[in-house]
């Protein structure tokens, strides 16, 4: 409708009496960039945390602040930066909800709609093959480069976290404040303007608290499962001192959510696996299957910051169970936790597979929001 904060900021963007033009490709790019910026920030921060403090402190003795940042910190963090950029590009390329909400036709929407209209999974898979090939090639390329450029520590003087060489200046505060304003304050302001009255919030929670709780529980269970899968793959390889090639384990992330949903329907709808298909377990399994590479990357990045001598010294602890519980799992725990957090950041917003796989009578919160926005426009405040 005419008016609004965006039109007040950009009065020349629309003709008089007309609403701000948001149903276009440019606005989709802006929304996707803003919404996935926390994911990129997560990977960059994980890369910086993995840098040993003593290396940076040694460089600060002979180099100025910007030389240390550009010639030491940036190359060491670049594997995580590249991996984060590849993942954000893939997630943006495969995103379904934002283009669908803004009436912009993208490849994932065409795949989802064509399957619903034709009920032909073979044609849907064939149509999605170029998209899968593009996203898979990009992910494999970036992860291969990050794997070659990554480093592993053999020892370190201390475990102190990396700290800034100076207090944040005005530019840093302005950048952080602007980012928070776009990603947090502006969406909250829009929500408050839509809700208007506290009674609307109370009504929404009274109506949908089970869906909110159920969706949260599904995401948390899937995050735990993904972290367990990542630990099962990486920790035994570290114990046996062998290099595990994990590049191609990123391929599930390159698969469009719609195709994953189609495949799981075919696999689980018959035979003994129907018990899983007819319950929320199918959503947990599907989410963990697609997004577990995020947990895998976070754990691998953290394990590279664990000195080899500390891991080998745990062999002196008597008893296999005590060795893992007292030393090795605590060493890996930050990576497991970071992987679960990164998993939740992305998996909580997975819509296409959730739409297809939600069992009868179940409406996870992301599906509830989708239904309110698309089929009950007058209830956008409830969404």
C-alpha cells in the first residue's frame, strides 16, 4: 500500500499514490543478502577464532595493525571466509520463500511448482539438474580450496582467545550499528507496526504455541543429530591420524530442498520406514541429511585449532571411555556446539522440504508462517 518507511526514505522510488516497488529481482537480492549475512558472519568469526593468538602477537612486534590484518590474519582466516561465501551463495541460489513471497520466478520455485502441477518427480529431477550441478560445483570448488589452504596446529603456547589490537573506533561502531539496524531493528520495527497491540501477540502465542515449540524441538533434535554425524566422521579419523576427505560431503547442501523432499517421500512412504514418514522424525532426518555439512565444517575448523600434542597426550589417560569423556570430547565440544548453532541458523528456515514432508496434522512454525502470509494475507500480523 502507499506510504511506509521505505517510501519515506526513498520518495522518488515510486510514483505518487503507489506503494514502494518491492516485487522485483533487486529487492530479492537485498533481502537475501541481509537475511544470510549472519551465516557469513558466523563462518568469518569461526575462522578468526581459530587463529592462534601467539602468531598474531608475534606479527604485531614487527608489523603495523593493518599489515597484521592483511598479511597474517586475513590469509589464515581466508579458508573460512571462502567456505562461508560459497555456502551463502548456494543458500541464496536455492532459496524458495523470499522469491515466492515477492512474486519473482526463480529456478527453485519453477521446480517446486512444476512437480506440484505434473506430479512427475523424474521431470522435476531432470529440470533441477543444472541448478544442482552449478551449486555443487561451486561448493566443491570453494571447499577444496579452503581444505588446501587450511592449517593445523602441532602445538601452541596458550589457549587465549585472539583479541583486537585496539579498541573499536567510530567507523567500526557505525558499521556494526548499521548492520544491526538493517538485520534486527528494521525487521523488529516492521513487526511492531504490524502487530500494533500486545493482544495480537498474546493471541498468536495462544493459537500457535504448539507449532512454535514443535518447530523449535525439531530443529534442535536435527542439530544434535547433525553434530553427532560430524563427530562420528571426524573424531575417529583424528584418532587414527588419517586425513578425511570431506569435500564431497557438501553435496547434500547443493540439493534443492524440494528434490530432497521428493526423494524422501519415495524412500519412506512404503514398507517399515513408513513409521518414520508418518511422524515428525522425517523432518529431523531430512534436515540433518541436508544441512549436516555445516556442523561438519564448524567441527573441522575447531579441530584444526586443537594442537596435535594435546590430542596425543590424551592417550596417557587410562581407559578408553575416560580418555574420550575427560579429554577428547571436551577438546571437540566448542566445535560441536558451534556446528549445532550454525546448523540451527540455516535449518530453522528450511521451507520446501518441510512443506512436502510435514506429516498429516503437523504444521511446523515455518509452514504456519508460510500459510499465513500466502493464504491469509489479512493475518500478516499473526505471521
